[in-house]
């Protein structure tokens, strides 16, 4: 059995080893007492916080008081959680000792001795560059969103003027403007989510709801799903075309008509969407396939890598969409419309 002297030597050796690891870290590492006072800060921490005299001015200072007022609640909360044995993290701003503003990602963990919290370990990493890059990215995204909105509005105005002056049929003008509006509505949803994804429910609602005459004409059912930008635009156009067809010839053309849109995920990876019309006029198959048919029957399955079946039943049109669930997150996909 080792004697007390050898045990002490081992512990001191282990302490020196761990201290060398802490001192080699590029992050600011603090050891904080159970009362919340800073007992230790590694050399790198003193450097990144631009502290010249840690022993004289910062050691044994109450840790939350070393942060500005706007950041102090997050620091206090993290310290309290650590003192009851829970690790936590926060991101907050804190100037260096020389006044340079910096953002810090800080993790706070309890140090236990025989199950009791005796100290707290706080590790801060400077993420100011990341925050500035994110702010710049957001500024550019906002500017892009503004320009795209203006572009869509300009296209709509030019198209409206040009088609009207050319004597183009009012129905054609309305169809074109409706398609632009469907794209614009989806764009607005994507803008709200910073172009990460759009809600399937919002896509369908924005594409179909404007064409119902009363709330009872439309039922939308399904657990919401997120759709990446490219498939979102194609789906918005497809549902817009189905809604326009229902308004002209199907269930939305009469007050008593009804459209039921529902979707589900089967087997964890298969998306099934159903469009069912009822209580409308007797349905007849179209004599020719127009732009809307090509969007629904060709562009949509091409984008989703699945299958679309349109059944012109006499009692009401049915459209079934089957695709891999992963198709909703296809960031590399692009829309291709069939040639005239």
C-alpha cells in the first residue's frame, strides 16, 4: 500500500498535468468558488480578455459583476444551475478589460467532490467573428429579399401593362398574374424563415385559400412538414394550378363544393398527399393538356422524384402525390418545365 507521501506526489503530478492542459487551451478558462468568486483564470483567458493584472484586480471578484448589465442575467442563471449540479451554456457580450466589445460562447459546469459541488468551471470562447459574419449574412439576405420582392412586383406590373396593351384575353392575364402571386406568396414564407425551409401547410394554404368562396369549402389535414426552397416553389405552383382548375371547372366553382387536402408519412420515409374534390359539377377529362397540367403531372413529380396521378372522376377530381420524404429537403434540385 502506498504511503501518504507517494499519494501526494501522484496527486501533485496529476494536478500539474491537468494545469498544463488548461494553460494550453486557446479558450478562457476560469475556476469559480461555490460563492461565485473567480479563483483562477488561465493565461490565455487573461490574454483574450486583455487583463494585465489578474491577481490584483480580478482574482476573487464576483464573476457576474465582471459582465455588463445586459449579459448579467444569463451569467447569474448559468452560475445558479452549475451550483446545483447542472451544466449549461450561454452566448453573451462582454468587453475586454481595455473596452473592446466581444461576444463569448460560455459553458459552465459543476466541479464535484464526493457528490457535492465545490467549484464551477467556466470556459469562454470568442465568437465575435462568427457573430459579425452572421450579421453581415443577415444584412445581405434582407437586401436580397427586398430586391426579389421588388423584382416580382416589377414583373407583375410590366406583364399586366404589356398584356393589356396587346389585347390579350383577360383570363390569360389573370392566370399569369395568379402564378406570379403564388410564387410571391411562397417567397414571403421562405423569407420569414431566412430561406431555410417553408411550411407545407403554409404553402398549400397560400396557394389554395385565396380561391375558396367560404371557409367550409376547404379542409387541410396533416402534421406540418418543412420544405426546402426549390421544391417549395414547384409545389406552390402545382397547388395553385389545382386550385385554379377547381375554381373554373371543379368543386370551388360552386358554393356547395368542397376540396379536401390531406397528407401523411408512411413507413417513416414516404410522403402521400391527396387532393380530393366533391359536391361540384360533373368532371370531364380535359381535351388538351395546358400549362397547369404540365406543372402538376410533369414538373411536380420530376422535382419530388415521385409519382403524381390525376384522376378525372365524374364526382370530383382526385390528385395523388407520392414521393420520398427526403425530396422535401432537396437543396440541389432545380425546376424544369416541359417545353411547349
